[in-house]
């Protein structure tokens, strides 16, 4: 009876994997043109392209040979910042471990190379084909794997589970949409969630959802949001923002409105609001940073059609010099510079929250003590949003009309802006410590031989 049940389970598991691999191959074939176009638009896609198929060069192979390896995965730019700080906290605890970091996007790779030293290996994450994942795992041969947020790829996790490699999910969050999706395909995902060795979640709601999806109770730990610890300005020499503003004719003390990580539709709303507010605040200058820098040309055309006097970030050279009042807007069509343009801001709008859903991370501007405003759609950062709103460290608006009213209020009231900034800093301070709690969760659940190696 037991043997029959076991055989039936093995058969069902085999069937699920077969169905998934067939569906994944179909999905990949249909979506490949879109993703290849996206990669081409972002540029630098050829470098490391073979790594996406589990093919690594001599340098990577030599780095992991005869080494204990901790494989950390950060999907893109947002996760890279979190993983960078997590790695810095892990390194002293794992002195004899080779840390290897993977990412999915070329922008993520650029950030990894900029933020992490050369002794930290950097690769692209393999596509979730069974043969590709197997080839990657054979080469890297990790002792443990750390995944940031909710990067759940079945073949990758199946291979890790079959090889008895502990997998940790850190800074995990589970949106309502993702939760419904995983529940719909619980036959595939429930055993994968159950196989995780440790799960660091942001709040009790995420913990409840992950337990319902199959995570074992002893593996789930509410540690808070790692982004509260990870947000701070670094690499200050990268760009001299005050000098750039002087080149653009922006006078010292001018009011600066920054739209950070904006999405389609939000740039035009901000530009139109800024044009109207400039009648009341003649010194107002607008800085817009689209979430995807490759949209720069599209946004620029929209601004030109509406008569907005602007310059692209990439057009600024050491010789650039505009007269005061000659420009109204700077359009930042580069990547990795948003945090620097937050520094001189008078008021900051957090994008993907007005015309799109999900929102972007408000912690970075909060860490600077800035007045923050965002729209109604902050689903991906609910716990962070709640922390700031409860502390009165940010303002949430429902539409463009209310956004304009709030901008007008804040631009005219320095004390109100300062109060928002202080409250935001306090909310962030109360939420710190999550990185150290996550490190403890990982270290104490590593394989015994790895743990002994790090204690010598």
C-alpha cells in the first residue's frame, strides 16, 4: 500500500514537471520576441548572453572550483540594492565562502558591477529550462541559494530540492495577485514552497499567505523589510547634481519637483501640473526619471508636443550651460542615478502609483528626509506605505487633481515639508534591523560543513 502510494506520487510529480516544461517552452517561444526586443533596447545584451543558457566562461568556473558557494539571486535593480547590503552583512559571517550573485536584466548587472567588489562573482540567472538549469547547477554547484523577494522558478527549485541544496527566500512579499496565481497552481507550487529552508517575510500578512501556500511554519520568520536598511545614498562622486543644476540655469534655493520611477502617463501629468504651478512658483524646476530609461525618447516627444522646454540627461556635457529660466525640465534617460537627483528635491512624487498599479519604493527618498507624495496604487509596497502614512511621513493622493493641490501646499509650506521629512525618517528608523535578522536566519540554517568552515 505504501509503495503504491509512493509510486503514484512519483508519477504525479513527473506528470506535473512534464506539463510545466511543455507550457514553459510554449510561453518562451511566444514571448521571446518581446523580451529580446526589450533587451536590445536596453543595450549590452550580448555580454554574458550565453550565461542565460547555463554556459559560463573559464573565469566563473575557476572562481567556484573547490569552493563553498552561496548563490544569491537579485532579479533587477531594486533587488540588487537589497542583496548588495545583505551580502555586505553576510561576508564577515562566511569568510570561507565564495559568494556568487545572479541577476536577470542588463541594468541589474550594471548595478552589481558598480556596487560589488570584483571578488564577488556576477552572472546572469539561467532560463528555467530543465537542461539549462541542470547545466548551471552542475557548474556552480552551490551549497546554498538565496532568492530575493518572490522569484519562484519551478525547474530551478526542483533541481535544488533534488540536490538537497537549501534555498532561502528573503524580503519575501506576496501581493494579492501573486497569491491568487500561486493558489491556482498549488499542485505545482505547494511542494516548492514547502521545500524552502528559510523564508524572511516583510509582515504578518505575507507570513500568513506563504504558510497557506505551503511554507513550513518553522521556516517562516517576520523580519521586516530589508529595503528600510538598504536605503541610503552611496557613491556620491558618481554625479555632481548641484553642478548639473547650475549648468541648467537652476538658481540656488529654487523649488525642485522630482518625479521618480515614473510610468506611462505620469510624466505628462507631472509636466502639465508643473506648468500650471510655475505661474505661482516661477522658480519651479521639474526633474523626471522614468522607471525604464529606454522610454526617454517617447517621453521626450510627448514633452515637446506640449511645449515643455527640457533637456535630456545624456545631452549634458561639461561645456553645457543654460541661462536661468531657459529650461523647465530635466529628463533623466540614464539608469542608476535616481537616488542622486532625490537629494536636491523640494517635493518628490513616487511613480507607478497614479496611472499604473504596484507603486515604486518610497524608502530611498524617505531616508533623505524628503516630502513624499504618491498615488493610490501602491500595492507592491503596502506595508511600507502603511508605515509612512501611519507616521504621517508621506501623503497619498487619489488622482491628478489632488496631486496638484498637495504639490501647491507643500511647495508653499516649508514647515509642512520638514515635518513630513522628519516623520519619514522616524518611520524608517523604527523599521530597521531586518538585514541582521535575515543574516541570522540564513547562517543558522546552512549545511553543517559550511557552518563549520565559516567558524574556523
